[in-house]
C-alpha cells in the first residue's frame, strides 16, 4: 500500500525589480546591486507529497517545463538541504515527491526558479513544525542563499530593498498593491551575458526613498524620475525586442512606468488603477497573441 501524504500546496510568486542599480563588482566577479523588489500576485504552483514508494535518494520531481537537468533543479536542491538540516535536528524526512506546475516563463527576470525553491523550504518547514521541529529563520536564509543570491528575498512578504549580491535584505514598508502588467516576448535572456555586456558597473545607489505614508502617485513618480534598471540598456542591445515591449507598454493608456525586470526579458508596466492594467493587458495580447502577458498586482505590505 502506498501511504502518500500531501505536505501541502503553495504558490511560488514571481517578483519584479521595480528598480535595479548596479553599484560595483567584487574581486570574485559578483556584482553589487541596490534594488527595490516586490513579489506579484501570480506564480508557479508547488505541491510536496510524502511518498514512501520512492527509492534512491528519496527525492523526485515531476511537472511541466522544468528548467535544467532534474538533478540541478533548485527545488530538489532545496528539499535535499532541508532534509539534511532537519536530520541534524533529529527529524528524518520521508521520501518526497515534488509536483511543480510551471506557469512562469524561464530565464525571464521574474525569479521563478528561486521562488520555487523557497516555496519548498516553506512547505517542509510547515510540515516539520507539526512534528515539533523547525528550520529557524537564520538557517532558512542560509539555505536559500546557498541556492542563489535572489532566493532569500522570497522568504519575505512584500517589497524589500536588496543590496550586496542579494543577501542584504531590509523591509521596504508602505508599498501598497500596485496594478501591473507583465509582458515576456518569449525570448530567454542569459543573465551572465547581460552582465558581460554591461560597461559601467559602478552606478549610484538608490537615494531618497518615498516616505512610508506617501501615496501611490508619489511612489510611481519617484520610481519613474529617480530610479532605473542598469541592466536594461545592455539587455536591449542583446535583445532589441525588449525595446519594443517597453515602448508598447509605455504607450498604453494609464501606464505610469514601463521598465524591464531583472536581467530580462520580462518587462512590466505600472498603473494607477486595475481597470487600466486589465485593458492594457487585453490590448497587447490582441496585438501580440504569442507573447506571455499577465495583469496582476504587486503584493502589498502597507501595514509594515
């Protein structure tokens, strides 16, 4: 008899970089950044199931459009790291089957793979808590950082300021839910290639963040006038279609800011109201039916 037991299902949200300043480069090659980043209301789906019938290392993954070789998948690496951590605490985790519903485009600047991995950490920690064990926040952050520099941000909820190589995270309270349209033209972009193309790697950091109680209009105006994505120009040279996406978003009615997220190729438009975002999404989808286009909102942390 196969005593399969679902640990739970969770949405692994996408993120967008509202701005991304490259402020330097370390001797080991890692780039230093200063970024305001926020999750949005869509993402991949992940379910973890305890499955005693599994053999080998006790971890398997199945699902559509899994990025990379199975043994290199970040979800599997996250599960393995969590099992090792919990074993040190005296809790043996049974074999785990991961079901990944991949809805976000890969290599897109939305952090999908990193978010999937952190979703696995969260689910295993919830299960461990029922067994009167846990992975403490510091250890969870260590595991997340070992998987990738942008993984720890998914342990937080709402907008955060991300500095260093991505490991220096602080809350950015007061950012309400902002309507957003995400557009990916179906072109994967290589992050290392974009960084190689970047000529000036010592740009100014973010300055003069809006007050916590500032209104959405003030925040959008500040983003448009005082911030940037330093990876956008080299990405546009590498993939000129990104320029087309940004121009199309910027020309839709009500768009307050059109910009690329991360190293691309996904771009976003920010709007003052959801109706304008929905209409913009429908219009662009009608013009470009083969593009991946979603209207959603950023995740609010107004009370923080």
